């Protein structure tokens, strides 16, 4: 045991103090001569003339040495000795007596006298005995101080061990507990006695036994010994304080061998005694680690795996598929027009939609499949089990069908479709990145060919992807380079044979490819937000071409302009359009906007509101390509629709099938029932026009009456018509 600085100071203080004597003798002369001799070496000397007085003084203060006579009045020396013994005082007593009978001597020694001298004594011998007694008593006192310090230090260490948050233990040579501290109760719910004498392995979970054997049997010491080994200990299943689900406790263990110590040489000697260890409860750290890993591998919004986890699983699945020579499927899933939903409802609703879409998609897949969110409105599905294309097709169809029911967000019905691109390992690639890229490319193909569907990757898509990029960059230049043109196609009323309307149709005079229909570029324009500029360009051109022409203004011909879904979904769409056409001097009652059914799908309520604003300003609304969309007829009653345009695909069927003819009849009948105008599109033959006319659909548009033409050609026809009608009215 080391001696601290404080101990030295205490000892020094002790040595400084003069040695105190009590000289007890009833004979004054003998007392005084002894005191005289003692005073040669010591100063602090007190005297007492009998036993009583001596006991009184001893009770009051502590002496270093007492020199005591035996034969005294009022309490003898023996009685003083008995008193000292009874009080358990350690002060050494040297007896000086006139009597030296053996009896007296033995009695005095029995009562605890240090030494006995017979009068007359030799002072040198007495002094020698005094010094020995003082030495011994000092040594005794020091010993007792050390013992008390040891006791105190032992108490302190025990306190520290028992109050340590860590589990501290000692194992014997056979691996059985010989000591555990109190923490075992808090950590594992066991009483200390439950562990003592038991083998450590009873408290370690089976999976960790090998590791435990290694660390619990640690024989090395200090820096060479085991550090921070993680294990899981079993909790007491019968502990009523412990939550039911907590059955194990993760710990971090440091252990070292215990060896016997040679106390003289203070050296570790060979013999191994067992193991000492400290186990720290790391459950909160484990929880934190779990959370961090969760966050690193999950999308926090939808709680789906994220890209990192998907790539990990894909990597594994590919390795597995390589071994078994089987196929696996990767699907890239993207929501259609999600950006518009976000823009019109705000991000909170957008996020809610993503959560609900994730939920719905999840219900359609099997447990082994991984559905991940890559970010934004992009999801990816991995089907790792041996899978065929036919199976992939069924899954994709299920996912698409699952989106048919509306979502209810903030009490609004929201419809959303998905476009899915599929790539197959190993046909399309055996490399992760290429598989994902190919699925992405296939998904884009779905988007550009009308959205809401699925497509398998194929080589041609590479070409389509390159084309998409070239179209987008080409379109950006088209406005600047004046490559856009407006064509006009008349709409004829069969009853009067007059032009009653005209549809403005956009063309791109591509520098390399020549005149291109909007089918070639509108979808790309919608995706890359060039559409805004195109719509503005179209309205400007229509204003310049038609609304600055006197003859056209004098006629009652309405002009139809096609709008895209992107236009309508803009928040301030109706207000902006009304202001814009006012600036351009386009008369609202001469304007009809054409929109397709799919445009209302995502949010019918706001569509109703927006179209109502336009309708109130006198602008007509036509449903283009009627019958080709997915929505119900119900919306026709709710929306302020003035016209439906029967799609070319129905009209062209009139002559070929009874069913086709019946379908057209049904559409016309329904429109008439609702008091809505009908226009037939793509009328190419007299048979078609006669049939339509017989149904009561008198207004027609198609090659039979005129192809889309440049403005001058169209205005020429209008002029001719106006001239004839004015000459007729004159005549
Ligand atoms: P749509 O609005 O249904 O226009 C009618 C399409 O049918 C036009 O194709 C027209 O040329 C074609 N067509 C007219 N009569 C006949 C016929 O007798 N037989 C056949 N087979 N086709 C006929 P186009 O001009 O290629 O336009 C395609 C689509 O592009 C339009 O379909 C419309 O949805 C869209 N579009 C046209 N112009 C614009 C525009 O300025 N903005 C927007 N956003 N879309 C436009
Ligand atoms: Mg149209
Ligand atoms: Mg159409």
C-alpha cells in the first residue's frame, strides 16, 4: 500500500508533539527524584500522588507513558492497571514497586504492565525500557492507523464497485462467479446470489458462446488483455420489473487474468487465480446505432428502404441469381404528374400522397421483394425470386390497377397513375447500374408514349432516349430560330355548309426533319417545362393571325386552341389566361380551349373551379379526344363543358364495325342528353359524315372538309365564305 503525502504530514505532526508522562507515586521524594531524572530528556511530565488522582488524570487526557507505583493509598497500582485495561487504552505502563514478590509481578504483567522495576532501580535501565515502550507504542499506533486507513479504503472501493454502473465480476479457475457487484440486479434482474458459484455460460446467449469463451477465459493482463468485446447476456426471465420484450442485455466486456502476488516482493508470481472483468451496459448505444443504421438504409418519409439498401439487396440478388442461373426483375416506378400535384396542393399533401402510394404499392408485393423509394416520386421494385417476364407483367399490372382508386388528401379526391419501366437480369444486363438505368429508360418511354403503363427495356429505347434529349434541346431553339408554325383546320356545320370553327394546330418546322406534328414533341415539351413557352407562342400567333384580321373578326367563327395538362395544373391558370388573352385582344367568346379527359384525373375539384372561371368569362371549353380517357362520364355533369370532340379512333370505326357505329351513336346521344355540342374529328369519308349527320352530329372536322393549312389559305376560305354570304344577303 502506498503512503500518500497527507499521511506523511499527519505523522510529522504526531512526532512534533512532546512525549507526555504521568508519574504516579505516593512517596513524594521518590516521585520528585524520578521526575528530575526524566526532565533531562523530556519536558511534559504530570504527577499524581495516588491511584484516584491518577485515574482522574487518565480520564482527562491521553499520556504516552505511565510510570506507576503499586502500593498506594486510595486505589493501588493494580487498580489503576485494571482501569486502563477496562478502558482499552493502549498507553504503556511501567511499574516501579518496592515489592518484588512473584505474585505481585505476575499480577501486574497479567493486567497489562509493559515492564516492572524494583526499587531502587537503575535509571539507565529504566530509561532504556521507557524508550522501548515509546517505540513500541508508536509502532502500534502507526499500525492501527494503517489498519483503519486500510479499512476505510476497502470500504471506499467496495462502495465504488457496488455503485458502479458497470457489472464487475470475478471468475474462478473453472469459470464460475466468485464475486459480482450490485449492478447485476439492475442490468440483468438477477440477485447477486443467483450468480455466485454458477458458470458464466449460463448467462450468455447461445449465439455468443464461442466469443464468450474466448473473452471470459482471459488469462492475459493489462494492455494485452481483451478490450471492449461485445456480447449479449441473458436477463432474468422471472424478473417482474423487466419489460416482457427485454430478454437480453448487450454489454461491452473488458477482462483480464488474476495472478497471485508475492506480498514481500510485490511481484506477480506465476499462479493463475481466475479472471476479473467489467461489463458495460451498451443498450442505449446499440439503440442509437440501430437508429443510425435505420436512417442510413431507409427513406424517412415512407419508411421504405432507400437507394443504398436497394443496391445492397440488388447486389446480393444478382450474386444469388448468378449461382442459380435464374432471372430477376427490376422495376422503375414513377408517379405521373407528381410535380403538378405538389405545385397545386403544396408539399405537405405531396408528401402524404407519397406515403399513401408507398403503402398501396407495398400491399401488392411479396415479402421477399424489395420496394424502395429512390427520392422524389421515384420508386424501385426488386423481384429477386426466380421470376419470368410473364410474372413481372402481372406484378406491374397489379401495381397500375392499385392506383385506379382515388387518394383522399385534405378531403380532396386525387388520382395518380404510375409509369413503370422493367429490366430483366441477365437479358438486359448483369450489372447493377445498367439494370437500373435500363429500367429508368423504359419508364421514360412509358411517360413519353402517354404515361400510365409499363414497358420492358429493349434496344430501341437507347435510340428513343437519345432522341428525347435531341428533341428537348431542339425545341429550346425552335422558338428562338422561328421554327414554329401554326396550321388551321376548319370545322364545318353540315346543315349550313359553313365554317363555324377552326382548330389551331401547332407544327415544328424541324431544320433536318421538316414539318413535325405535335405528337412528336408535345410530351417532351410537357416534361421539360418548355410547354409554357409553346402555349404562349400559340396564343400570340392566333391573336396575330386571326384576331387582327378584319374578315375573321366580322365572322362568328370560333377558334379552338389545344392546352396541355401542365398549363391547367398551374395554380393561377384561369386568371393568367384571362389576363393574357385580354392583352392580346382575343375575344373570349370567340375562343374555345381543348383539353383532354386525363387532365382532370388528379384533381377534379380544382379543375371544376378553374374551368368555371374561364366559362364565366365567356370562354368555351371542349373535351378533346372524348372517349379515349379513363375518367367516368360523371364529370361531364359537374364540369362546365360546352363541347365534346369525338375522337378520330371512333369515327374511323363507323364504316368498319357495327360496334364502332353504335359507340359513336351513344356518345352523340349522351351529349345531346346533357345539352352539350358535339364535334366529330377526323372525318374522312362521306359515309362517315352522312352517318354522323343522321345522328344529329352536324359539326365536323377532317380531311374530307379540309386539312390543316397555313393561315393565309384558311383566311382565303373565310373570305370566300363571307363574300358569298354577304352577296346572298344583298341578293
Ligand atoms: P387533336 O387536338 O385531337 O387534333 C386533331 C388531330 O387530328 C390533328 O393532328 C389533325 O391534324 C388530325 N386530323 C384532322 N383531321 C384528320 C383526319 O381526317 N384524319 C386523320 N387521320 N387525322 C386528322 P395534329 O395536328 O398532328 O395534332 C396532334 C395533337 O397534338 C392534337 O390532337 C393535339 O392534342 C395536340 N396539339 C396540336 N396543337 C397543339 C398545341 O398548340 N398545343 C398543345 N398543347 N397541343 C397541341
Ligand atoms: Mg384538339
Ligand atoms: Mg382530338
